[in-house]
């Protein structure tokens, strides 16, 4: 399945397909004037100030957090007081996702999530606990639940959680639980503070969400994942747009891999209109360092050198036919990882609110 999806994603883009995407972009941006507005003064201040607070790479920021969590947190607070962050509302519209979930790129995300679960699901004698971060309306959380039902049958209990910062997304996810008969536990929370005890989860998944986290806050979510995962084979799968991602490149990939859907100009226009958030984020990532996308090298160095994790698998797609606009990383934590985050774990334990943490 994974191989066949990569073959689809590697197809070349035809002249007609490219012309259609380019034409719709010209119409949408030039004729309708939908280019996003960026506060240039605020962006300029952020560019000048960011470099005075934070080092260049994610690995270096992570090392600062792990070395002195209190000091790093205070730097984040000070920077955001000087340069208030720009928040982008990214609502998950199930109607929109019904159009794009058949895209090979989205299906590959589901395959990678399932493979991450299968990589360690037989390794634990006790019950299995999984968390989907930035769950939206719960698409990947339900992939995990389906995989667990197929593997465990009635011989071992499992529990799947879905977490998102948006109350509206969680409301939609819970409504779909009732419609579909699924039993994922959905709740609202910021990904930088996972409300689970240390070493308590077997799987963490995060798909198309961590890039919405401000660059200087990303060390927190990586440290949190390392903290909550079991050192006895706990794994995490992260799939994310990378430094090559633009909305136009995304639509190129979607057109050439699912042309029956996107050959209809209305569907591309719908994707572009709903992707207004993505257009804005694309502009912010170029204008403000706190919104800059994480590069593939930046992520792998942070995971292997900063957290000492074991990389299970790296996927970049498409592999041919255009720039790789998505990167997927599956990694496992180990005893060395836990040693790296000892100070951070103690910091989180001191600052946790008991009533906000889930017991497993």
C-alpha cells in the first residue's frame, strides 16, 4: 500500500494539469485580489527580536529547553510580550475533508500512522494507550482505533485519545463519534502541555499540526512527546509540511494524484478558498521567524542529537516529479532519551495541575 501510494505521488504533472492550477491561482490571487495581508511592521520587529532571544536551529532551541526549562520558558514569555504572536484559526471542516481524504498524500499519512502502531503493538503485555495530537475532527485517531480493534480483538484493552487546541474541532470530533460509533476520547488542550503522566503512552501521532505551533514553542511539544512515551518501545509518528511546501505545490500534487477530483475547477477553488488559512500561514512563514517551517534536517537533528531517539522510518514525498513537500518521521524513545529530558520532566512535574492530567 505504501509503495503504491508513493508511485502515485511520483507521477509527473501534465501540461494541462499545471495550466489549470496556474490559471486558477492567477484568477484567485490576481483578479480577485486574495493575497493575504501581513503586518509588515510587526513582522520586521519579530525578525529583529527573534534572533536576540533564540538560536537558529530547532536542535539548539531544544538543547536550551532541556538544559534550563525555566529559563527557556521565560525567554518565550519575554519574546511574545515584545512581539505578540499571530494566531491563525485553522478550523477543521469535515465537508472539506471529505473532498481531500481520498488524496494519496492523505492516505499515505494514514498508512504511516498505522505502520507506527503496528511497529510496537505486540511489544507490551499491559493495555495500550495512544494519543493523536492536533486531531482535528479525529481522522487519524480513528485510524489508530481501527488498527487496534483489528489487532487486539478481545484479548487486551486499548484506549485512544484525540487532542486539539480548538474547541470547535473537538466538538465536531465528538459528534462524529456518535455518528460513526467510535469511542475515541477527545479533549481540548495545547500540544505543548500533554496532560498525561510520564512514560504512560505507547503511541503518539501528530499529523499536519505541529507546523501550526510557533517555531520557538516547538521544543516544548517534542520534549512533551519524549516525556509521555514509554521508554520500553514507545513510538511517535510526525507528518508535516516541510520547507518546500507552498499551497500551489500542494495543489500540483493533489491534481496529478487525484485528477478525477481536482480536474473539476470547483474542487480546486474550494480547496484554495478553504485553504485561505494555509495561504496566510505560507505568507507568515516567509515573513516571520516565529512562523518559519521546520526543515527536514532541522527535525531529524533535533530528534537524533537533541533527544537521542531511535529513528524507525523517514518518509519524504513526493520522491520524484516535484519537490518533496511532506516529511514523515517515526521514532522510538529509549533510556538515553529519558536521561536527556530529566530536567525537563522534573520541571513539568513541578508545574502540573493534578486535575488537568489524565490517569492511564
